C-alpha cells in the first residue's frame, strides 16, 4: 500500500541529511549576517546610547550568545564586553552569553546534525575522542574550556554529535569558561591603560592559558594514541541521543 504524499514529503524533509543541510544553511546565514553587522565596531563605536544599565548588559549577553553560535570569535566579544561595561558587568554578560551560545550550538548540532554525522565518526582517533566526550563528558568539556585550544564552535558541535548530555555540557562550559572570560574582560576594561597591573596580569594569564592549552593538547594526543589500541572499547557502537 502506498504512503500518502504528505507522509513521504515529511520523511524526506526530516531525513538526517536534510536536517544537516538545514544546519549548514542556518550557519551560513548567521555567519553572513555577522559579517554584515561587523560586531567588532563595538570596540571603536561603543554601545548604542539608547541602551544603558542592566538592560544593556542583558541585551549584550543575548547578542553575545547569538554571535558565538554564528561563529564569531569569543575573545573579540570578551574584550568588547570589558571595554563597554567594565570588568564585573562585562564578565557577567560575556559568561552568560558564552553559556547561551554554547547551548544554541549544542541544540542545533544535536537536532540537525547528529544523525547525519555519526556514521562518519570513524577511525581510531575520531572514535577515541568521541568516546571521551560520550563517557567522560563533563570532565572532558571542562578541560577543553579551561584550556581553550580547540575552537569554541568546534567543541560545541563535537559534543553535540557525541552522547554527551545537555546539562553536563552547559555546566562544564560555564565553569570552565570563568577564568579565560574574566581575563579577557579585565583586559578589555583596562585596554586604555596597557601598563596597569590589572592589564598585565590578565594578559599574562591569557598567554599562560594558551601555553597550557598547547601542553594539554599534546598530552591528549599521546593519550588518545595509546587508547586507540583498544578497539573493543573505542569502537563500541554509539546510538544517537535526543536533545
């Protein structure tokens, strides 16, 4: 018996590859919008005078989240937050926006990309990395956020494709992003006084975090290289997890 046309159309529109195409279109449209908006202008032009106080901080945090989901680099937004609102308020806006942007990316990746991309998680390295996020999600994501060697968006979508749960992902993102976000917010707030102790300390911390990320990445590669010799565990089939 033939299926109704509406059922077949729905099945095609909701197929994994179709949803992956939707995700690609959304990211392309968001990235194009950001290029047209040019958020870096906030560093030179300042915040619109119509918004001030707590409302401005909240609006900036929401815009921050959307921008990070649209692949805008977080360091730029963190510096802008500190420059516009000062260190305390800028840090709060940036951290809230970080968690929001990560949540948006994770939800999009899980709903639109997981089913289509999971069959391509092959090879010993990819399976070992996926296993780390799937079995030790909070710990692995916390390390990624504390030592941000992996691009923010890449970490979000890798976690979405894995079996990692939503709540541990957001919690690890929030906690792990505190030091780096605070350093950038302080640096942004003290950008006009580059010789001040606060700026020098924050800049030094940023440099150390980059160096730490390189060391952690090197150790992780060697650890994964050792784990790929255990195919029974690393290549265990993994089912998709709903958002």
